């Protein structure tokens, strides 16, 4: 199945929006990955500035589309939509000081809707098996659990 490019910006409601990440976001993204609440589930190590610039600010497009999540105009997280070999997925983290406010739920729901509308199906998220908050979020967003040896994979049925 072919797919269209994802949107440049996504309105998620209640003051939450996603916009394409840019170089000026790199310091914030790198800083978020230093917080224990983020690095525990995002690779287990802080992401250095040069890696953020290479991988998290749009240089891997169109295979990986990078977004910064905003709440009331303030940067509060990062998400990416990716595709390879007929597979489509979303990865996300919310800054430690913005967690627990429903921002991830709104962002995930809005981005999943836009991606599915653009033909990115089936859509997968694969949180760490120990990331119970992300696993619950996936379930609330309509992702169905699929067994996998090292990760909990959830696929949104369209």
C-alpha cells in the first residue's frame, strides 16, 4: 500500500499541537533525554546534541518525520512517525515535567489519526515491556497488544 506524506503540523486539541522539529529544538530534545523518567525508556542513555541534530530534527525525512509536541505553546515532548519496508510506527516521549497531564494521549491520538488517514497502516508502537504508562496509553488509543520477545508491540487496526 502506498502512503502520503504526514502533515507538517498536527492540532491535537486542548492546547496541544505537534510541529515539525527543527535545529532550534535540539537543545531541548537533548535535555529531555537526560531526565531519568525519559532515558529509562528512550534508549537508556542521554542523546547528545550532535545525535539529536542528525536524527531528531528532520534530517531522516521522509523515512522518519520528527515532531516537537507543544502544550500551550511550550515545548514539552518529542514524537516521530517512521516507515520502512511496509511497516509504520510512532515513537514518543514527554518531558519529565510535563508527564501525567494527558499531553501524550492527545498527541498520540491526533498523530495516529493523521497517519492512518494518510495510509500509514497498520500503525505500530512498541513501548518497553516495563513502560506501563505507555502500554496503557496504547490501549486507550486503540492499539491491540501483540506478543513479542523483548517488547510489547501494539498495532492500531484501521
